[in-house]
C-alpha cells in the first residue's frame, strides 16, 4: 500500500526508513514538520488505518499547497502490508 509523508526538500533522510535521522534533521532546522502535520490532520482513534492515512494525505496536500517558502514536499512510499499495523484485526 502507498503511504504519504511530509518532508522538506533539503532533508536527505527518509521519514519512513530513517525516521530518527529525518526527525533530528527536521527539528534541528526548525521545521517541526511532524507537529505541523499533527495540528492539521483530522485523524482519530475511531478511524481505520486507511481512513487516517487519507486524512494525513489531505493535510499534507494542504500544507504543500499553502507553503509560501516552497520548503515542503509530499513523499509517496510503497509500504509492505506486513510493515503496517492493522488495528481492525
């Protein structure tokens, strides 16, 4: 399945495969992309993983579209099913 991630053009790390390095770079440069995404994504523990992923992608699209400095981008990464958590199972 495909999952979307928010990152910046200058961050050399993958938010999926190298999260700790990605997060450190992101916060060291003052972006706080995770915090921004958390504030805008309308996720819920009542939603399925796919519903939350859809809400996250919508929030990422809004961030990228409204980015006056053009620093953010959306990454689409193919994630193997066994790597994801299925809370409905």
